[in-house]
């Protein structure tokens, strides 16, 4: 039995990432001027959990040059009513990393500064069409790209056509954003 505020309560803490995970995946620590994000959950072959975390200063975006691109090969997609359609997108961190003076820190932390965190938002226009975005965050290393899967469901009585939009914006510089649209039809 552990008492309230016992540090051992966190020994078996379980975190969740993504939308509809049942818990919060971000926390703003205003007094310390930090914003924390739980970006992803991983499980190795032995079932051990690990997490991808991101931390952002509330006082600036850092010296990195931020940019983002979104791409998809599926610009026009035919669907079947009642069938879930997975759509693949690529998010690319097209910004540039800048070398940071790490001499004031006891260890080399520079590899942790080679990423940007993007907030994703999916929306769909069309009566009876539903869209599911599993995770609203994606951490991508500078110069790299990552696959994003979005699921679309045309339900009974839906319109013949719909338009899906995926937006990505840098958490460090929200004005750096990209958008891609996919036309859907039955």
C-alpha cells in the first residue's frame, strides 16, 4: 500500500498517446515555461513500453528554421459505403537544424534538438462521411519524413462526394503550416 504523494505511485504509471486515448497527451507547465507532449507509445518484442516525448519552451521557438510539407499519392479516391478506407500521407520536416552551443550542459543533448513537433488536424466535408485521425502529434527529424495514416468511413446515406483535408503546423512556429486535400467519391 502506498500513501498519497508517495513517489512510488509513478512506478507503474501508464501514459496514453493520441486522440481518443482516454487521457491527456499534453500538459502546459506555465510556471516553468514548458509545454510537454506525449507523442507516441512503443512496445518492444518483450512487451516493454517506452514513449516518445517532446518538450517545448513557451518563451521562444529556438534558432532552427521551421518548415513542413504534406504529400499524398491519393488525390482522388473511390470508396465503398460501409468500408473503412486507410489513406496514407507523408509529413516532411523541410526545415533546417542549426548547431546549438551545448557547452553549458554536462552531456551532448544536440541530437534531441534535431526534430520539430507538428500538430495534425483532419476534417471532412460531405454528408455522412467520417474521418478518424489516430494521433494529433507527429515528431519528425529535420530533413526526414514520416507516414501518417487517416481512416475514412462513408456511412449509409452519405453524399456521393466528399473532401478530406489534412493540416499540419509546427508547434514551435504555428505559422509554418501545410495542407493537403483528397477528393473522395462513391
